[in-house]
């Protein structure tokens, strides 16, 4: 139990720090034009750059984990988190997008690393709950970003925001070093030579020849498209379409993320008891319904209806990860857990790099957000269709 607690703390804090860093620019979207000369509505392109970097890192992560170990790979990722945060201090469009690429490279390996570390110490019968708790780092990191960044920028400026993000990454790195010293055998490398992305793609192809894992990849593709677009654009949408101030929108987003943190372990425990398929179908169906309804709700005045809809939408589209990762850990061959997780994350992050571009382009071409959210509904529909095709637990 001590090993599990220590591993959970280290992976949770690392993932939270990386998530915080990826959202610094999206949370400051209303100020982006002033700071970097990039219109705020194009923040989706920033997020797509982040997720492209994450996609590349996910392709390389399995080989890194096998050659140098999961914990060393985690340390490298956290160093990249710090560097990417500090790059934001240079006020130029090129460094803005370079920062996006660097923090994306940091974010990409987080799930493969944590799956390897946690699967080694976590009994299969509680993996749904434990993996969902770890995935709670995503909404907590996002919620902290939405709450702290507007306040920090308003009172102390951009330099303080960059220092805050880098400082959170440094704290997570210190915790990882402590974990490595306490559990030096937590993730020993397999002393395999480093393999390039083409070799890793061949390995992913072998793994995803398994029907269940292929279905999980499509679920991941659909849900990630909605989740990461919601995470990168909602504050801008609430300000530009919903009539909220930046501080109000940031607070609403923080509430969504805190509630998502608490709902994930609940859904993970539910998946352990009634089956992951039922839970994933419910999550995907709720996300589809809210994607269709949200643009019509936005046409109203700021008030409880928009607030309630935003919370429901955010909680539903952020709730799937832990359950999905526990399915992979339980159904993938034991020697392919890292490969299966990295493969699913590569699909996830490729989807996450495309969906915000589609959403942003449609938003820039029309007078309202209807077509943008219809595109998200298509992603959610793909997830629902794939979840219905899973075999029962």
C-alpha cells in the first residue's frame, strides 16, 4: 500500500504540472493579442501545436521507457514542462508556439509512464478507482490554471505567470526524485536500444490488432476531441459568446475541473462494480447530448442555465480517461501495457491536435458557434458508437 500511495502521489503531481503548463496560454486567450500579437480566437491553433508535440512524444515514450525507465522519462518530461513555461516569458508569436511544442512534448508521455508505474503496484480489482484518481490530475491542473492564472496575471503580470507554471513543474520534479529514491526499483529499464517512431508504430499496429484495444482507441479519439477542445476554448467562448468576464469564466472553468476531479474516482469505482462498458457508454451519450445542446444554450444571457450546462458539459467530457486506461491495463497483454497506453494516447493526442483546429476554423467562418459544436458532436458520436461495440466485462 505504501508503494501504491507513493507512486500515485508522484504520477498525480507530475501529470497535474504538465496539464497546468499546457493551459497557461489558453486561459490567457483574451490577453493573447496584446501580449503576443495573436488574436485570441486562434488559441485553438496553439492547443493543436501542444497536442501535436504530445502525439510525437507518445510515439517515442514506450521506447524511452524501455531504454531508460519510466521514472527517468518522467524527469525529462518535467524538465520540459519547466522550459516550456519559461519560454512564455518571451513575448513573440514564435516563442508562444515553441512553448506549445515543448509543453506538448512534456505532456505526451504522462499516461504511458503512469500506467507502467501504477500497473506494477496496483491490484487489478481496484485499477478503475486508482487510475481514475490519477487521471484526476488533469482536471485539478486545469482548474488551478483557470483559477490562478487570471489572478496572477492581473496582479503581477506575465513574468509571474511563467514563474508560477515553472515552479509547479519544479515541485513535481522534486517529488519524482523523492519517489525514485524511496522506490529505486519502481521502474527498471529493460536495457533495450532506443527505437524510432516508425518502429514504435509497427508495435502499436500489433497491439491494436486486438479488437477490444482497437475499440478503445476509437473511444479515445472521439472523447479526446471533445475534451481538449472544451479545455482550450471554453474560457474564450464564455467571454466572447456567453458575455462573462475573464475572471468569471475562469472561475466557472475551475468549478468544472474540481467537480471532474471528484466524479472520476466515483465513475472508476462504478466501472469496477458494474463494468467499464456501461460507464463509457453513459459518458459518451451525455457528451453527445451536451455537444448538440450547448450552442443553443449559449444564445441566452449569462446566468444559471449557461453555468449549469457548462458544468455538465465539462464534467461529462473530462470523465472518461481513468476508466479507459483501466480497461487498457486489464485487457492488454501484461508485457504490452506501456505499448497499448502509448498507442491509445497517440490516437488521443492526434485527435486533440486536429479537433481544436476544426472548431476554431468553423468558429472563424461563421457568426456563431453552432457548426463548431456540431463538429464536437461528431466526435462524441464516434466514441458512443465504439463504446457500444465493446464486449461486456
